[in-house]
């Protein structure tokens, strides 16, 4: 018997990195998965997004655990596409119990960033990581309520959403603003959905060892820069599974009384 037997998880940004890890870990514990990713590059973001092949690999890994996986390509900024992806997944798998609003980008403008470039970078960062989170909550709200069996939502935040982090560029400023903003969304939606036994929380990881920071364009690609961040514990990077295991606790029955919290997975960065 797995902790999540009979559950269905809807995960955005599931093509690689943290999203793929979350899909596999939840599947290992019994959940079927609706895995969504954009499958197209974003002009303002200098590194490539997850591809259809990446998403297919996530599905393969989920299915290797013995669970089912339904995939869809959708941009979280497009609420209609997101609704279609969720509806299809529900039709195939019989419902939705767990929602992980995980899709995100991390990009910084060059020192010579123009005002127009800054505005575009800001719009994409906030659109994906704040607007996209709202869209994910909105499309999942009705099925979570109508099923009458409760549920759990976890939003991917960041230490930037606790302590603040920016280089002044539109991309980094938008990232930090979005990660602060989702805390307010989580608290508000926790109050809204609590009467239906649906819990809403945020996890705030420090740097996670994924392509989002391990690419030559990442503002966090320089390991020396990570080493300059003040922290209490001698851990400057997490593995994706570290975040997945924390999420597992939040979405399983062991976290049944936890809602509206911001959980730091930050090696004590928020204390330093």
C-alpha cells in the first residue's frame, strides 16, 4: 500500500527537473500523474524549455513505477490550454487530488538591458510564475471541490520569495516578485478551499540541481556565487528529490492538518 494509492496528481513544469522528480516520487507512492509542460521555447528566456521528448521521458519513468501518466503540452499562461489538459487527464484517470504548480523560469537581463527588454522579461517571469500559478489553481478549483474528497495543492516558491533576490533586471525582479506573490495566493486559497478539505501550501527551496540553474545563461550557474549566499547549514544545492520528498509529506495524509504555510527548504538561508 502506497501513501498515495488511488490519488491523481496534476503537475505543471513536469518535463524535467523538479517537476519530473515530483511526478516520479508521487508515482512511487501510488499516484497516477497528469504531466504538463510547455514544449516550446520562450523568446525572452535564453535557455531551451523542456521538449515533447522530455515530457515523454517523464511519462516513461512514471509508468516504470507501475502507475499511469497522461501528458499534455500547455503554457501555464494560457488558461484555456491548461483547462483542456486537466480535463483530458481527469477523463483518463478519474479525477484530481493533488495539484503541483511547479512551472517556472529563471532568467536575467544583460547589463545593457533596454527598458523594453526589462519589461518583457518581467512580464514573462510574472506571467509564468504568478499568473500561471493562479491559472493552475483556478482550473483545478472546481474538480477539487466537486469531487468531495478533499485534496492538496503545493506551489513551488523559492528562497527569493522569503528573503528577496534581484540584480535589478526584469527577469530576476519578476522572479522574486512572483515567488513573494504566490505566498499571498496560497494563504488566500487555503482559506477559500479549507471548507472543502483542500490544503494549499508553498515550498521554498534554495538552489536545486536542475537545468534551470545548470545552464550557461543562469544567474546561479556560477558555483562561487552560490557559495557567497549566507546559510546556516553547509548545503548550497538540493537534489530535486529533496524537494519531492517534502512535497510528498505535504500532500499525503501525514500533512492532513497543514495548510497556508511557507515551508523553507533553504539550508537556513532565511535565518542567516
